[in-house]
């Protein structure tokens, strides 16, 4: 009489063969992945909103005609012994800004033995940005050095074993010369929201007039361009005093929505 193992032995052998073939296939794919390098926008390096950003010349000094936005990029696979050009381009279907008039993307290379680089996107203060917000949609293309096209990427951090965020492959820069709401006003941890409260254009102009500060950085808190906490508390006190003087002379300040401009109690 045959045991259960003897009866199932042919099926077990077949299953073992299938598993071995699958493992072999995975190893082949991994080798192929390294042999076919790709390159992508490294959104882990961005702070705040990681798929887009707004750049406003209205927040800069009036004499600033050019500025640079740096886009971090990273390769898949191994470093190379030679320099490799970065194929960062604009998507013509999703871009409304004009090359040469509103922006330039100088040629940039991943240097030999490196796996990262920063691509400069030079933005220009054209006259039509006073009345328009234009779009620069960046994407990676393939080239001879990077033939593998990478789609969406996942964050390095995980939650319950799954990536905590998935990023799209492209990156949108919204370009204007108008006083618009910063993208990061309401993001988690934003000092805009904590110190200044609800956004309005009238309030934002008042803040910049009183503090004299035009560049705030993401969330007025993150990155090299952001103020320190001591500066933010000093700005807050200055704004409270300025609002008191304004209301004493003019009554309540009313914003573009018809609401009174106030600051939170902290």
C-alpha cells in the first residue's frame, strides 16, 4: 500500500521544478535589470508636495530676471566608468511654457562613478507671467546610456510592509509672476498655517510687506530658504503689532473674500 507521500511524489517533484524555474527566471530578470540601466526623478529629495511645485517671481526681488530650480535624478543599476547625459525633457502635450522664453534645461550628466545628479531648470521672468500661470512638465526619456524606461517610483519608507507613497514619473513646475497661494501653505507641519492661519492674498501681501521676506521655502519651515523658528516667532509678533496699528487707523482689514484678516493665537 502506497503512502500519501508516494502518491503525491510526482506532483511534489513538478512543484519543485516549477519553483526552481521561477527562481532562475527572477535571477535572470535581476541581471537584465542591471544590464539595462534607467534613470528617474528622485522625489525622495523633494520636501512637501513631491509631484509638483509652484515658482512665483512675485515672491522674489523685482530685479531678479532668472532663477534656477534643481531637479534631483538617480539611476537604477550600477555606476559607470564614463559620464552619461541625463535625458530630462519636457512633455510637449502637458507643457504650456515656451523653451527659450520661459525656461531652459542645460545639458547635465551623471558623472563617472556616480549614481545621482541635479539637473538645473533655468526659469525666466517673461512679461506674460504677470497674467498667466504656465506649466513646465518634466519627464525622463530613454537614450543610449539609459534604455530602461522607469514608471512610477515608490518611497523608501514603508507602512505595514507596503510603500508609504508612490510617486508619478513626471514633475510639474507651475510658473508665474503673481502673488498666489504657496503650494505648501496647508501641508502637514507647515509654519504658514501654524503662524499665519487661513490663507488669503490680502493677508499674504500684508505678511510680506511687514516682514520684508519674499522667499519662505516649503511650508515656511523646510529647506535652506526657510526661516528659523525664532524668526517665525519674531515675524508673528511684528505682524500682530502691525495689525493692531492698522486696525486702530483703518478698522478691520478685509480680504478678497470679504472676510476679516486675522492671525491665530499661539
